[in-house]
C-alpha cells in the first residue's frame, strides 16, 4: 500500500566511511524524516564506559546502560547522555578505538536495539548503522546497503579529520578502517552484512548529492507504484 512519504521507514547499513551518515541526514531533511544515527548510540555507551572506568568490566557496564538515558536533539545532530551533551566526545580517537568491542556485547545491543525501536515508533524515519536492515527494522519500507572501496572510504575519513585539524596520516586511517571492518563483519552478534532485500549502492566515485538523489528517486518511484 502506498504510504505518505513522511511516514515511511528507511533503513540503511554500510561500513565506516561509506557515506551513510551524511546521506541519511540529507535524505531526512529532504523528506522531512526523523534521522537516527545508531552508531552514535554505541558511541554514547562507550563514553559511559570510559567515564565510569568500566571499559572492560562488561557486567558493570550492562547495569549502567540499563539505567542511562540516551537522547538526541536537532534531528540527530546532537546526542545527550543523562542530559549531558556528548556530541563531540563520541568522536574522539579513544572512542573510535573502543567502540567496536563494546558494540559486540549482546546484552548491550539488546538494550540499544530496544531503544532504537522505540524511537522508530515516533513516525517517518531514516535510520543508519550496521544492523538496521537486518535486525532493528527488518520491516522497513526501504532498505539500502551503502559501500565503497576501502581506499575511497579512507580518503573521505582522512579529509574529514584534516578539516577538524586532527593530526594523522592516510595510512593510519586506512588501517583503522580495515580493523573496524574486520570487527564489524566477523562479530558473532548482528554482524555487518547486506540484508537480502536491500538495494546495494556502491558510492565509490559518487558525490553525496548523487547518492541522495538516487535514494530519493528509488523511494519516490516505488512509493508511486
Ligand atoms: O557508524 P559509526 O562509525 O559511528 O559506528 C561506530 C561503531 O558502532 C562501529 O564500529 C560499529 C558499531 N555499530 C554497530 O555495531 N551497530 C550499529 N547499528 C551501528 C554502529
């Protein structure tokens, strides 16, 4: 059945640097949808772990996760942990290094997925991450899997870090991406993979706007059938 475009649910997955956050934010703006950055939630849990010194004390961390409040504002641009704005803190190198190991803990995923599904009941949404098409919203109206070569993804991330005056090299960034890919793809619970019914988009050599237009055209054409 045709749905009002503002009530649709779009799920998008892909590896680090595939462009999904920027693309999803732009699609959200154009279609007036809620934007959900699921990776930011795992990053928030990582900040929670660091602040409480429980990075490796997983049972303690699980208790804290069950009692914490993670909230977004400004349509996903800002994230708050127990009312504190941690939007900058979630992007530090320390969080980058730790987050994949924290995101692989099944009990933590259960809590976060529950929270994501609650957010999904609020109306039209575009949600992106690693398991949105497979686990969180298998019922999504549209599913996309964004990918790009490791070299291209590393170049994008490197350019982003340079613009933030972060001192690093392209080789270091590429190595970090390879390590994170390996952890995200091979983990036991909710590994990164394309859902069988997801539309795969290779963003190598494409601009963000080209990918945004493509996604909107797919949604519009299928929504008009
Ligand atoms: O998209 P990102 O780089 O902000 O994600 C940070 C980490 O969180 C990434 O290494 C994998 C994990 N993640 C996840 O396990 N499931 C999601 N739905 C989103 C992110």
